[in-house]
C-alpha cells in the first residue's frame, strides 16, 4: 500500500502542455506533416517571432506612446526599412521563447532581416480606398469575409429591436420608399447582434470597448451595396432597456468622423466572426469528426476514403497546432480579438446553431436569403440568386456544380442504386460515428441526411469537399490577398467607445478625430502580432497542390472510366477559370474589383499567372 501511495504522490495531477515553439504535440502518425513541411512551418514561425520581437523592441526607445498617432506611423510599421539593430534585447526575449536548438537560426534571421509584412493591396492603388463607404459595402460581397451578409426581411427584422428611422433611411434610397425597397429585395444587413449581446459586459470589463452591431445596406441599380446606417448596441438592465445608438453615413465634419468610428466597431465584430467562427469553427473544427471517422471506419481501399482523404490532408496536425498556439487559454487569438477569454465560449454557443445540411453553398445562400429555391430542372444550382453581382456566390456556384457533378458520377460508378448505399456496412458505420460520436451534441437532430440514398451520399461528399477546399480558401487566403493586413480597414478590437456629446472624451474627439481614431486600435505590439499572424497563416507552403495541376495520388482509383471522368472535371474547371477572368474584366460588374482594383480571383481553380492566390490551398486538394 505504501508503494502504491508513493507512486500516486509522484504522478502529476494535470497534464502539462508542451511549449508552443517546440511543436511537440501528439498527432497520429498518418496525420503528421511531412518532414519538409514541418521544417518550413517551424522556419516561418521563427521568422514571425523575430518580426514580433523586433517590432516590440524597436518601439521601446523611440516611442513615448504604445498607441499610434497617425496613419503614417502604421504604414511605417509595414515598411521593410524598419530599424532592427537592437539585437541584444531581442536575443534576451528569444531565449525565453525559442528552444536552444533553434536559437542560432533565429539569430541569423535577425541579422539577415528578411522578414517583413508587405504593403496591403487595399492601399496599393488608392491610399484611402479602404475608407470609402462603397468599398465598405463591396467587401461584404467580395472581400475577405463574404459569407455573413444576408437579405433583410421586413417581418423578421424590421419589427425586432430596430432603431432605424424610416424617414431618415428613405432619404438615402435613391427615390425608393422603404416598403418598395424591401419588396424588391434591395435591403441587406450585416448582423453581429444577438450572439454578442450576452457577453458584452464580460468582454468590456477587460480593457476593450465592444458593441454588438447591425449594418443596414441598400442595393443600388449598379449592383453595389450602399451603407444606410449602423446600429451599435450595449446591454441594459433588461432587454427593453438595451442601449442603442444609430450612426448615418456622412462625408464631412463631426458626423463623418463618428461614422468612421462606427465602421471600425462593425469591422472588429466581423473580424472576430471571420477568424474564429467562419474559419476555425466552420471549416476546421467541424470537419475533424469526419476525418476521424474516415480513418477509423473506412478502409483505405474504400472509394469514399479514396475521394475524401486528399481533402483532409494535414488538417489534424493543423488543428492540433491551432489548439496549442492560437486558441489556447491566454493564447494569441485571445490577445488579438476583442472577446478575449470569452472567444471559445462564444464559438461553443454558435456551434449549437451549426447544421451540416446548411453548409453547402446553395443551402447557405438560401439560409441567408441571398437566393431562392428554383425548381427548374435546367438550373443545375437549384437556386436563383437575388443579386447579379455577388462574386463569391457567382463563382462559387460554378465550382459547386462542377464538384457535385464529379462526385455524382464517381459515386454512381461504385453504387448502382439506393440499396447498395444501405447495404454498405462500412459506410453506414462511418456515418453513424460522425453523427452519434463525432458530433454527439447534435446526434438527435432531425436535419442529418439519413444516408439511405445516392442523393444523401452525393450531398454529403460535395458539402465536405466544398467546406474543405473552396470555402476554406475564400476564408483563409482572401484575408491576406485583400486587406487583412491593414489594421484600419479590419481592426481586431477597439479600445474606445464612441464618445457621447457633452463628455470630456467627446471634447478630445472633436479636438483631433484622427488621433482619437488611432487610439481606438490595438497597441503597437498587439497590432504587429495580428499582422504577423495574418501573414504567417496566409503563406503558401512548398507542397501546394493546385487543382488543375494535380494528378491522382499513389494508391488512388486507377479505373480508366473514373480517371477519364476526373479529366473531364478538370476541363470543366478550366472553363470556369476562363469565365471568372471574363467577369473580372466586365466593367458592369463593379463588385469584382472595387476602388482598390483587386481582381476577385480567390475562387480560381489554380494559381493564375498574375500571382493571385488560388482557391484550393496546399493542405487539401480536390483530387
């Protein structure tokens, strides 16, 4: 008994997490990065640490304020000519963060000074493009997060805690009355209200100033979205006593400056949702149970394993490192994003609203009322879009249809009828594990596909491929390609509320609105952290697989009929690419380029010659 007791005394009561910089976290052997890819990621991470420490160190002796004083100072931070000569101070910090075996390489990186964040494309053509109201609206359709905008319904929205005054709104509707605009489907909304309201008191007790927001927009005759109003809300003592302020667009004076502050709060909300909900939750976390079940329940010879496995490449290892470094308690994202320590709790609440059957593109567009169901058999998408110039939807639907057609033909080769689906015990056990164990919280939901028909299997596989490839590329790489690395355009948090007239802060705001705007942003180091993270996460790895250049992997289906059909699929994608190019050149489609003149190439099936990023990133291919 004494021996057993002593052994128990020596056992740790909790599991220790490995140091993030070691990357030594357990991942199943068949899910580990290749040695070259792991080496590349470590190298990029080390360079990122150097960049961060350089940013922090060089600001100490030169800057009296942790906050920025002007837009010029932000641009200077992005410059590649920054002073990085204080090597001794950097090394002292590095010893605390970097294992000894990497320290020599890090020191060499400091001397070479070859890491910097490039000038954002959003300001490359026109310095103030990001601040234009029409660009603000355009980015909701073709920017880094085009999956949140929704159609505004009179019955479901207008009568529910709305402070937008009809008489004021109608002055901006270009001759339409509000009922007419609503009836014609011209009113849209970016909604970040209900899911944030329960958390705002906790969030704002931690040194940030956050609102829940709703933004109302009008669809003009040229297809662009014109902002109408922003509603910012704070909790009150009861639902009826919520504090709400409404801000309207203005071109000059005090009202224009207040409008700029309101837009910053909206974008901080959208940035959080983009990073932790649209990206982490809906394209990484929810896919993991499908990966595990595929590995556990389907043999490598099974056709469903064969078609899915390449799409899941490296996901488990990426998710493990994300939990270790990014979304861990006190980790990078809790420092970067305004919800702080409530980040993961909010995503857990939003997972309760997740439905697998709504993740495919057509279903998602219908859910957001951006499209209506279409029963026309000649319409392969099954929906009718309510906007003619919605680049994410237009390009995405062509990709969706091509994937679905390929999946249907692939499945039909192995399953001749519905009875074959039911009789496949591996497939049925796979689907059961996904629903009852992997997504056990939702195992009683009636919305799951029953997996008793060919249609069920086709929809499931098409949705998984869409999430893992095309949608993920839009959410991930668009952030860097568009404007995610210019903080004024997409702040991660705000440190000041919009001041109330008559207060001391309002006087400070009136004295110098731009300086007040700068003080809203994260401090220098936090902003540098965000910039570095965006740049690091958006990098292409050496083993990128571009859709139109990929070939069947070793051990893949070698049947000639299947391979010929896949070759046809690739030809379809080439045709889609040509049409994307044509649309980008069409001057009538104003949402495809905007003031910054950034082509909407994110749904290219491969890397175009211009160097724009592709829709299918390195860790998941369509093959």
